[in-house]
């Protein structure tokens, strides 16, 4: 399958997409924190580097 957009345009578009601190992510973090949940952000020790990690509730300690 070929791309309809040239490589330079695709690169600019992808560079503009944020992967951290987006508005929905900040809203969820704020709501969780207000309810007393404590978490870690973007834990690189886990596969995929998830946005939020609730360590207190992990299955394997």
C-alpha cells in the first residue's frame, strides 16, 4: 500500500502529534489524583511505556 502523502509532509505531521501531556491525559490524571489515587507516569520498565501506572494495584507487586 502506498502513502498518499510525501515523506516530508508525513514527517512534519507525525512530529506535531504529542504522545505525552495531552489534554485528555491531563484531565484523567487530575481526576484520579483528586480521588486519592497515586500513580507513576510513562513507566519505561513496563512494555509499551503506559501513560499511567497504579503501582499499588499491580498484580505482581
